[in-house]
């Protein structure tokens, strides 16, 4: 619990993340809001030292205990928005980097590389709450109908087929983790074909369990025509897909892929995976575009 007086504050929010697209925009919002309010009321320290423009846990900012408090309050915000979230998005927003989620347990991954990706928004709106609830309902039907043979849903009729798909998705995650953790010590280009194949297999499995979408299939076809490999991100059902870019992927190939994706009505950005988590900025460190947006708010 938080005690003490909470000052009166005005909260202005500015973001470049599209909402409802599978990018964790709600988690980014709740993490920032939790960190700001906890700092304002004195529940956590202000990590900015005199003369500093930014401070994060990477730069000896908030303590692990303070980050845990930020994360716990951000998770409550995610529950309001999504109903029954996993907690992964707010944890990544708090600590940054890469995390492993399995059976409700979240474990930070050590020494993972920064990966270049092409991020594409299909601009097809979707609801994480609805999609997650749909998958959960199918899983519960499988568990309830196992051995009875009287199910109405595909998963209920074919548990012997669908359960191995879930097991395979888990195995893909474990293999991907092994590859990512091996890459920093041995940055060999041979790892990228493995990651690309895992992308492809995972995308097919996600279609099987019902979270794909024709727009995401089209995204994968377009990037494949340029020798690139993609998969959906977030809850699926539209939203965004990510395309892995090798270090030696040519600028011409990336630009050609972006041109063809934009011709489909999609939006594209080139970015990286593996950024730091929640960060406190002094207003002097913000660029003019952000300051203008906040002042207009």
C-alpha cells in the first residue's frame, strides 16, 4: 500500500505507438503512468541526478524493489484494460530487454542480442481481451472434452492434434531462447537462418490455433517475396507483424519490402528489439516534436 499525500497533478500522454496493434501500447502507458505517479507521491525515488537528462535501471536508476513496485501497479492497469493479462508486456516495459514467460512465471533472459526488425502495422484493429479469451476457451474445451469425443469445437474434436501444436509452440520458444542467449558470445551469421525458420513455423502454428488473419498472411507473403521472414506479434487477429532483418540484409531489399507493404495499405518502421525499460527523462532531453505535442495537450 502507498501512504502519504498524493499531489494534484496533470498527466499528459504522448505516444508514437499505435493502439490495438499488438505492440504493448497499453502496457507502455500503464508502466509510465505508474512510474510517474509513484515518483510524484514519493513512493519511489527520483533517479535523476543533477545535470542528468535521463535515468533508467540500466544507469543505476531505480532499485529492483522500486521496479517491482512499478511493475505491480502497471499490471493492475493492464488488468483494467485487458481483463486477465499475462503480465509479460508490463514486465518488458518495466525491465526492458527480453523475458521468458511460462506457466505464469516471468524470467528475464541474460545477454540477448539487439535484433533488427521491420515492424508492420496492418491497421486491422483487434482486441487482445477477445482474442486471448477465445484461445483460452478452446483450451478449456479440450481439457473438458478430453476422452469424451463429444466436442463441438475443432480443439474439442481433435485434442490429440491440437495439444501437440501447443507443445510445439513451447518448443519453438525454448529453441529461440537458446539461440538468442548463444548469439552474444558467438555472433555468427549461422544463427539467423535458424531464427528465420522458427519465425515461419511459429506463424503457421499461430494460424492453426486461430489467431491469424488474412492481412498477416499477406504481410508474410510480401516479405517472403523479398527473401525475408515474418510472423505476427501480440495477440494476432490483425494488428502488427515483425520481420527479422539480418545484419547483412541490404538497404535495397528493406526499402523494396517497405514499399510493397505500404502499397497494401500497411505502415512500416525499421527498429530494434532489446531496448531498456522504463526511463525517466528531464524535459531538456525531449525533442521539439515531443515537447510540442505535450504543450498542445
